């Protein structure tokens, strides 16, 4: 029986061992991940789905995944007798402009679980506008790794000279990493708040992303204040 094709279109880095390559990309640069053992016909079909022309293609943009690697990443999330047999999976990643967030769309997938989408990590921080408004941040109280957060509930507390500024969680999920450098040295936020993020989290509901502002909406919002 002919294998069914699966295409996962991503605008930013997900898992599958390719995050490091994706994060190094410039804006609008792209990478594609395909099976290591595809036939020429299967490879051409996958590339055609993403609109990629093979003539003159820079092969450094093409990454491969073996069946063994797929089993490592999907074991426990899919039945073992389906991994590497039922479908030919592929991932296309394009880097968007800073502040655009993560956009995910799928094609020909009918058994993708919520847990697979939860593998996407959100990086949470503050904007340069807020750092200018707060002047000098003396210390920060942050959630702990493993803490469960609800969207719009207070989770960050910025200690200023005469008051404490409270920040809400932008998404629901769990904290997986804290930026200890910023926690130990809050002045880093005033140098570059985008580079010096606060924490990373797995989020439970991708629909919550649609409720957040992208960089253009946020800029218009600030201009109206």
C-alpha cells in the first residue's frame, strides 16, 4: 500500500533535532527535513508540496531524518507499528521577522496529538518599551521550572526602587527553563530585553497564540498610548 504523505509547515523552530539549524537562519530563510531513505519520486513529491524547485537547490537547506530518529522522537506518542510505515513525514521551516511568533499548519494529518503540538516552546520576555518605562529593575521573582501557569495570571514580579511591577503569563502551560543570567542580573533587561528573555514554557492551547499581539499590532498599541 502506497505510503501517505504528511507535511508539517512551520514558521519557527520545533523539535525533531533541527532546532539549532533553524534558529541560525536569517529572516525568510528556510530549511526542509525529509526522510533519509526517500526514493527520487517520493523526494520530488515532497518538494512539490512545499513549492521547492530542485534545480540549483542548495543541499545545505535539506536535512534528513532516519526511521530510527523518528522512533526516538515519536515513541510513546504514536503506535510503534505506524512510525516509519504508514506515512512519509516532512517538515518545512521558514524564519519570520522578529516578533512574528510561531505559526503552524498541517496537511494530510489525522492522528496528530495535542501533545505533539505542545512540544513547541514559547519564549517569554518583556519589551524595550516596558524596560524604559520601569527605569531600573532591581530584582525579579520568577516561576520555578515545572510550575503550571494559566494565561493572564500573575507569574513575574519586577522589584523596582519603590514598588513591584507584576506581569501576567501570556499563555497556559508549564515552565521548562528559567533564564538564570537575567534572574541574577536584572540589568540585562535594560541592555536588550529581546535577547535576555525571562523563561521558556510549553503551552497547552495553540489557539491562545491568536490572542497575542504580533510586533505590528503591539507597535500600533504603543503609539496610541
